[in-house]
C-alpha cells in the first residue's frame, strides 16, 4: 500500500468551545515561549503532562475511509477543528485512508502511523493473525454495522449461490458468519472487489453487495432504488463497529498521549451529538474532492444512534466487553477465517479509556 497522502495544514484559530475550555485552565501552555513564537491554544493539563504529550511529536491518525463522517472518524476530525487536541498538548496529523483496513493496521504496527479505526473487533484479530501488531483501545458500537444488500428478488440467502457478491476489500466477518448461519455455500459465490458505488447493485453488476447500514442504504434511498437489507443480528450473529486501534508498544511508551487522544475525541463526540452539522462541516473542510454534507450527516446520525443504543447505561462510550469479543471471534473460527482463537486480553486494552472517565462521564480538566 502506498504511503498515505500528507495532510494539508490549515491556519488555526481558537474555536469558541476551546476558548470556553481555556477559561477554566489548570495551567497555560506548557513551557516558556519566546515573544516571536506562534501562539497555540492554551493547555488544560499540567506542565509535566503537557511536556510528556509534546515529547511524542507528531501523532498520525489515518482515517478508515477518506473524511466520511463515521464514528471513530468524525469525532477525531472535530476534536482537531475544536482545538481539543491542542488543549491537551497533542500534535495530531489527520491523513485520509482509502478503505484498506489491513493496510492501515500495517502502518500502525510499523510505527508509521499511531491511530486508525477498524470496522470491528474481528479485524483486530485478523490484523494480528497477519502479524500486524495492533490493539483495540475503544469499541464504540456493540452491534454489527455491516449489512448485506441484495435485490428484492432474493428471498433466501442461499439463492446467492452461484451469483456475484461485491465487497470493498473483503467480506466483513459478521456478514460471512451470517451467510454460513443461513446455510449458504460461501465458496460457491463469486466474490469481487467492487468499490464504494452502490449503484452497481440495481444495475445487476453484482447480485449482492456488502456495505455499512449507515452508508449504502442511504445512498440507494437517495437514488430511489429498491433493495433488501440483510442484518447479521437477525441470524444470531454478534458484532461490533467503530474500534480505535493503536500500536501496543508505542502506547506503553506514551500512555498519556493515548489517554488524552481518547479524552479529546470523547469530548468531541459529546459536542457532535448536539452539533452534527458543525462537525460534518469540519470534515467537509478537509475534503478536497466532492463532499456530500447531507449524506454524511445521515452517516453520523445513524452511527451515533447505534452507539447510544448498544452502550449500556452504566458504561462509557467505547467500553470493551471481552465476552462479546470472544463471541465475535468465534464467528471467525466458524467460517474458517481463524484457525485458533487467540488470547484476547493482550489484544484489547481498556485502561486508557477507563483512565479518562468517571463512571460514564469523560473527565475534562478544569481549574478547581
């Protein structure tokens, strides 16, 4: 996979929310500055923590797919736009991914990047199976986000045998488990990499198409096309979405960076829940190609609602439940994607998320 396209720096102004946060500082920006230094947003953490975060240097976050307003993407973009990273002395560079989850995981494993989302927890297992050493540090959705779209003429999934199924890079584990659960001979289906244009389904170029329930269904609805959406949970398949991953060795070396990265995006998630249009505009500002603001707002609202609906009242957004992870991993065993289920504890580390929450509330430093 080629190296990600360098991001384009833009002039920074302290946003209104950051200005309000800065009014309750613990300290001003860490260290001393010469009069000629470029001013930065004031820090809300103590000088020692600020210096530790700054010492990590540039922190590279690679999106899963361009600047789409998905959970684990939009709140990172918004945290940057709201100056929340600056307030925590984090120098975050956002680079757009192209949908290659395993390629992104490889970059994080190699230390070329530091954070990237995966579509689900199963992909963390699959990445490590390929010797890409990454760990999940937050799981925001506890229901499969993947769905399978077919024409309305398909009344049973076994009718897909001998047909063509399009996917983005591989069949998501929950969908493959759904097909197996439905009694489908998966090997009899021709699988092709189909990109991200769902119009190939009504044009009958493929007879089934993998997608995300927050994305392709909205696009087909806008085209006024008929389709059937098949959901894994209707076949007893558990799953997840919106997993933030990092390099375990790097995280051990920079624990405050990992904590404060999660702190910033948790604060941004809260803000974007009430201010979706503003946050989607931050993503639009980064995208140099065409950006469908209306569609991306639908993506964000669908996914944040799924996060809320699948998160227990006594847990923070992003909590990790290894019992559910084990069930999801079992789907990989059942469909042959894994030979053995690995020890899950080394692959998922909840302590960074737990460190920045009290019960369900994110802790944001303010002056007492």
